[in-house]
C-alpha cells in the first residue's frame, strides 16, 4: 500500500497577519516540492472536516464556540495567535486531516500517512488557543483513536523545537496515550522540564526531553534511543502519531538548534522502526512548526522517505552526543524509572 498525503487549499487561507512566521509560504514550499518531485509510493487525497463531537473529545465546547465565532473575521485569540477570514475552515479541516490520516493507517487503507496542515496544533490547550495553534490536531486524533478505532496504547511523538504543552495537558492523567516531547528548554512555552512525567494514572506516560541551544543530530537521536526506545519496546504501542515539527532545523529563524537532513532521516527512520516492530503501517504524521521553508521541505521529505522505504532506514551519524545530552538522559531515566523499570541504571 501507498503512504497517504492529505492536502487541501484551505490550509493556505489561514493568514495570521503580515510578517508572521507561521505563514502560507512554509506549506506552499512543501507542496511545490512534492509537485515537482513526487515521492514514489505515495498518493494524495483531500481531507474531511472534524466534527464538533470529535473536537470536544479534547477541547471545551466554549473554546470551539470561540474559534467558530472567528469565521470570516480577523480576531486576536492570543498574543501571537490571530485568525483571518479562512482560519476557522482551515482549523476544522486541519484536525479533520489528522483524523483521516489516523483512520487510514488504523484501517489498513495506507501504509503510513502525512497530513500537510495549517494551522499547527500542539500548543492549543483544551480551553484556549495558543502559540499559533487553534485546535490540537494530534490530540484530537489520539483521543479519536482510543474512543472510536479500538486503539489501547497510542504513542504521540513530538520532536518540534517547542514543547507541546497542549498535548501534554490533554493526556497528563491518562495511561492509554504515551506523550513524548523533545524540545529546547527553557524556551517558549517554558513548560516541559524532565520532571513533568504525568499525574495520577498517567504518571510515567509523559516523557519530556529538554535540549540545550545548539543541540544537533547526535543529541536528538541519543535522547530518543536511550530513553524512548526502551519504553516503546516495553509498552508496545498499537498506533504511532507524530507531531512533525521541523523548527529544529539548523537554519530555522526561531529554533536555535542544529539538526540537518541526516538528523531528520535518522529520527524518522527510528520512528518507522518502532511502528514496524509494534504496529506495522500504523504511523501517521501531522505538520507542526518549522519556519525556514527549506527546512520544512527537508523534514517532510525525510518523513516520507522513511514511510515509503521497504524497511526502516538505518542512518548513521558521524559523532557522539555532547555531555549535556548525556546528562539529560540520566535525569530522564531517573524521573521515569519508577514507572518504567527498563530505565533503571546500575
């Protein structure tokens, strides 16, 4: 089966305003690249809209009403989150595209999927918009997978440079969704220290991997291989969703990290490998951040290369991780070991 790409002109109609980094050009660059150089083993389809009931599995009814009331209007919802005439339609369809991607891989209709959406979603809290995000696309999809698609162990991976506060808060008390975020810290939104591991029944089902400025390919891979891989193998997810942010790119104007094409290839090869091991074909990505169009193009293409390869690519890196990354691994293992004995050292 092919990897499904979901795209729609509505996503280009969301306009946060002049000079805003989350603009249509970043997605248009990806679409132009895929049109000029299609990825073998992919097919394209149009997404559906999310329903109110699907949105309200994560968001309050009042928040859905607030976003709906912006239809056709420019409204500032947050200090850096503004709508335009087309934003409501784009947001409902972005959540719907992520739902459709999830349904396709769970239903065996695709061997992988990528929802090329705007606006992004992982900062959107259950009760309010935040950080360029109106609805939390990946959280809506994860909740839907559990409620309607028979999934019991959903893994959400979030390698965006910013911590996905909204996704973490949506599932902090649950043990059917394992949320993993690697992110620069301290950095916007100033959440996600290694000690935030979930609460109640969800204790240990939030994994935060803070990164220092300048971290690159080796550091990013070290965090996932040393902390996340053992947990994934112990938990055996039945679905893998990725908040695919590419603002870790070495030339991103906001990120301050140093990830290259090789890093993207290695990371998505790792994600593909986990899916192959535990839930073959059930890997769905949705676009989050990334503010250098060239970096977003490289990231999306890396994800599609990993998804369409006959086997998960094994990409080697030319150096080891820095000392700070090794310290982060030790702290993360110590915080998570009470729930995940596989991480106990010594």
